[in-house]
């Protein structure tokens, strides 16, 4: 379901950025590379993928491949916090 990248509506991406910014102290939020439905904290081997169902799916890179890392969330800040803590 989340193997292929897709371009979500701009308002969904903007809303995610707002939620992520509000959910973290400014100096704590990792730098995010945003491409299509994928938000990748720089140099972390971690990624959030926004699903067409409106949920955020945490992924972790292992051996050069991306693998699901936890249950999906409706809140990208919660998903990212759990992923970073994991």
C-alpha cells in the first residue's frame, strides 16, 4: 500500500508541517526532507509515510530497505516521536 510514492493534497502537507512544528520545540524538531508523501528526518534512517487513509506510517531503514516500524497514527508528531524514541 505504501511502497509507491504519491503526491498528497498541498493542504495535507501544510497541515502536517504545522502539527509537527507545534508538537516539538523549535530546536528539537529534526530537519525533515519532504518528498511526495514521505517525511524523512535528515540522516536518521527513519521515515514517516502519509497514507491515502490519512494515517502516518513509521518506517525504519535496514540493510538499504524501508520496513514498517510501528503502528500507524493519525497525528504525525506522535508518530515521529514514537519513531525517534524506538
